[in-house]
């Protein structure tokens, strides 16, 4: 604390205003705490500004563009379809991102959360210093703190983010559609953005270091995405390691190794998307005495509490999947724990994961392999969306619903959805797993017709051995 700087007092301070931070701040305020939230960038964090939301906006725009080019089966002939990509970007920024970030700021103010714009650093385990700019700042003493500073793209050796080598933020903000795009990394971020630009007509090459893209999803699910990429002339190079890059004012060349041989690929831009790094390296955590692992993640208990009992951490800075809804879930648990609730604790079994590819992929609970490894006697029941009337009417029949059930009780242990509306359908299955429902409970629930939701009922009937539509 500098001389003459009198610390202001707070009950709870939240560092970061992403889907973890702003949810934690609002819930803590609702529970009666005096809360301040500190944000050095834009309200809403990476997810709302340069992540989940803008990427889904561009995915939607690219899908509509692609459909407009190929709707003759439906009797729709679009001969003069064109795109003004700068207008698309303006729509994304002004009508989607801006509205949501303003909405979050309004919600914080509505719940009487003080918003502090600046960069936060711990002085000790009860004091934090916020720098508003290089010359001015303010210290705050707090009873509790929640660290929700999120993550940033990993920069790999030899591929600094500059010029035509871009990260996901750069890819979301291009003002032109590349004629050629190289994507290093076949995880969900890289694959989603590869799909965006492939839909817009870019010639896309994906370099993936493992044996296949999207390694966190089941192979038969990923095969559907690979088939879609083939139709759009996307080249997928697996077991490929990016070695070096050279660039000029007009193009960039990547040298990569595959099967012991070196190859090159030229493109307009190179998107490096090989994972994200937690934003914990410039917070002064060592001054607060907070334990941090070698990978930068903060060690926490089941309530999000660090080794300092008054300091919590949530979201991308703690172990587990880097998902926005995981951060929001952990935020509520931490806020309630600070408010004195002793019974709350995280439980990730019913935590869904979604990839917004074509078709969409979603999973929740255990896979068949995971359930067997845990000793369950299981049954996998797979219902094809080709048997669903709504999917047929949408002309999107690729994909399936798969339920993983315990053989004796028919309890739902896990589920995977590949196909149209997978990101929405997975919610019903998450509710089923969270509440210990069985396949019979699903079949006894009346589903509207025609709807994609009926396919879940059909999968449940298949699990019970009495299917109607297969």
C-alpha cells in the first residue's frame, strides 16, 4: 500500500467480469454481500467479447450463407447470393456482442455491484491494489475475494501472434474472408472457426497433432464433422506438427512435419488454436500466499476455496474444462459458500460440453467406455435422427442420440447428441442425469410432435427394448 493511500473496505471483491465473475458478483450481491467487481478490459470478459458469443454469431451467419447457396432441394434458387463481410462483422459487434455486454453491465448495476475499471494485484491475503492507469490507483481491503480472470490463447514457440499469424480473437475480427486459411489445432475452437470460414468459401487446412480432430468427443460423432468438412473441401492433416512459419505482406507459409516428412502450406492467415492459458501470472498471487500449480491453475476445494480460506477461484483459472457454463456454475457455488452455505459443492457429472460444428456435437455424463471403466454394467442405445420427422422437415437428418444406461435399473449415466439442435437437446439429458432419472422416466414424459426432443424419447424407448420408430 502506498503512502497516503487509504484502503476502501469491501465485503467481497470479484476479479474479472466474464461468465464466472459477473455471475459470482450478482449472486453474492443477491445474498446480501457488498460486492465490487474489477475488470481491466471489457465487461463480459473473453466469452462475451472475443469468444463464445461472437463465434456463435459468425457460425450462424456462415451457416445461413452456405444454405443460401445450396437450397435447390427445397425449391429455393438463390442465383445472386453475395456477402459483405464487413457488414457481417458490424452486425456481430453492434447487434450481438454490444447488446450482451451492455446487458451484463446493467444487471451488475441493478444488483448494486460496484464496477471498478482497472488492473488488480494482490498485496496480501486481505488487500488488493487496483491500477486505473500507469499513474493512479486505489487499494481495497476485503473480507472475501473471488478470482475469475479467465484465460488467453496459448502462443506456441515460433508462431508469435503478429501480422498474418492470429489467435482466435484475430480470427473473429478479420475484415475479409481469407481465400486460404490454415488452422493449427483441431480442438473445438479451431474446428468451429475452420467451419465458419469454410462455409464462407475459404480453402481451409487443419493441422492437428493427434490422430484425429476433436479428441474429447466420441469417434462416431467426430466422423460426421469430418464428412461435412470433406464436402466443403477442408483438408485435415492429422499427426501433423507445426514447425515454423514465414510471412510476407500478402501471405504466410507454415512448415509442418507429418510421418517424418516436412511439408508446407500457404495461406492468407494462420490461426493458432492449441489451447488456452490461465490468467494467473500477473495477479500477485504469491503475495497473497495462494498455491498455484506449475501449469498456472489455482488449487481449490469443492467449493472453489483456495488454500487461503477467504479467497476463492473459479472458471478457467482452476482445473477442469474451460467452459463458460462451468465458470457460471462454480460462481454460484462460491458465492453461496461465502454467504455461509456449508452444503454446497461442485458436482461435474451433469456438466454438458458442446461443439458448434456442422452437425453440432454435445455430450454429458459418462461415455460407454468411461462407465464400463467405473464398473457399471451398461447398455448403449443409439437412435438415428433420420427417424425423426422434425429432422426430416429441416433437411438435417445427419446424426443420432445415444443414451448410456445402467442395465438393471435403466438409470441414465450419460448421453451423446450429434445433429441439429444438439446444443439444446443436451439440456434435457443433463436434467435427467442430475436428477437420477431412468430411461422409463423419459418415455413417460410426453414430448411434443414434431420436435427434435422426440428423438430423446425414441432413444429411451430403444434402451427399454420397445422402440416405435426404429
